[in-house]
């Protein structure tokens, strides 16, 4: 085997390993959050833990390799759709309902919200974009009277963070109970001109 052929094969093996690791990481992070043991990711990918470090430099590098597909694309699509809704009351209903749905379905999203890995620049950038969008949407809802006048973006941030902590460290409630509590939350923060959310 020539050196050229051998080099091409090594590069192909490296690409395949990287793809397998990425796929395994997405599956593991999606189901369990970003703190899943790297040994588990390595086992699912059919490689050694050392290979993850060789290819991605460790957990932070692996998170940054998959966080766009895992969290950012869905969150940014959610934000874009919220902005496209003309009626402000409907916009805030969609935004909060979709945000809490993403929290329930996607443990990795709660790790992003909680800034579990602040050394990840991509993770922190997602937080920054999300925070700016949150302030923008709340300000528009405040201006229209869709929210209680004293309710702020900081209040929503606290509620979302509390929910992330409860889902990450507490017992996950049945989906019906969770959705019912989303309705209670929306009804509690609405302005006097807004219609209550039905069950």
C-alpha cells in the first residue's frame, strides 16, 4: 500500500469516526442533556473515549460540534416563527408555549439556558441571542397590553430558569400536567385586555 493510499484511508477513517461520534453525541445529549458521560458517547459511537478527545478536544469541543443541530436550529426557528405572528397576544402565547415545550422535550436546551458550560462560546452565543429575543418579544407584548404591566423580561427569564432547574434535577411531570401548568402561567401574566388561554 502506498503512502498516498494509506493517508487517504486514515483520513477516511478519521472522518467516519468523527461522524459516528457526532451522531452518538446528538442522540445522547438529546435524551439526557449535555452532561452525559463521554464514555457513553464513545460506546455508542464504537470508539474509545480517547478518540473523542483526539477528534474534538473533549466535552466542550464536542458540544460545539453538535449544539447548532441539537439546540440552536430549533430555538432560532421558534424565535423566527414567533416574530412572524402579527397578533401580539397570539405571539406571546406561541412563544411561551413553544419555549416550554422545547424545555420538556430537549434536556440539552435546559443546559443551554442554565449556562452549564460557560466555556463554550457557541453555547453562550445562543444564550445571548435568546436573551435579546426574549427582551424584544416581552417589550412588544408590554407595549400592546398583552402582559401585566409589572411583568418584565427578567421575570420571564427567572420562570424559564426555574423550570429548567426543575426539569433537570426534579421529577419530570406527566405531559398533561406540564401543559396545564403552562396554561396557568400564561393566564397569570396576561394583561387585562388579553383573553385567558383555554384548556
